[in-house]
């Protein structure tokens, strides 16, 4: 039986091999689609604020209230309150922005907080989250689940 050409330099010897190649291609496509569906490339203040409000937080995206760093972040900032804690999130355009935002939070943190800032600050993709008090795991999970694009 002759070779079937699929493109430059690609040949399949038989119908069975062609079906196998097609099956693998479809499976890989479905796998990749499943991995990327639902997660935005960058998180943003507006959709995240909406989710946090739905989870019991009092939230503002008003630049005059979120703090200078979050107010000047490319994708916005927010300040969320939950009983006993406050959460500021600054949204960069990408993970490189998040590194710079985290550095700014560290540099301008009160001297008393600076030695412990890693206890209250987390980075997730382009978002930098800063709490006033070290959050319990349940609060971390709730905040991460609300990061939206």
C-alpha cells in the first residue's frame, strides 16, 4: 500500500496509523482546551470585586480608598474587608508587573510590617494580595477562588 502524505515530511503507512494519529491529535486538543478553559490570562479588579462581594466581603475599587500602589496598578486595585481583616489586591498586566507591585508593597510597607510582609502578601499570576493580618487557609482559598479576569 502506498504512503499517504499529510504534509511536508509527514507520511502515514496505513489507515490504522492514520486513525491513531488523528485520535492522538484530537485527544491532545481536548486536553489542552481543558487546561486553559475558565482561567483568564490576567486577573482584573472589577470581576474579582464582584466575586468577593458575593462571598461576604465589603469591597471598593475606588482609587482614593484602595491605596496608592493598588490605585496605580495597570488592571486596577481593590480593598476588601472581612471581619478582622482587610485585603488589598493590586492587578498588574502580567506576572512581571506583579513582581514589581510586590516590590513596591515591600518597599513602602510600615517598618513594623516589613520583617513579616511575606506572612501577609501572596502573588497569583498578575495579582498581588496583601492582608493586614495573616489570613487563615480558608480566607486564602476564598480570595484565590475569586480572582477573575
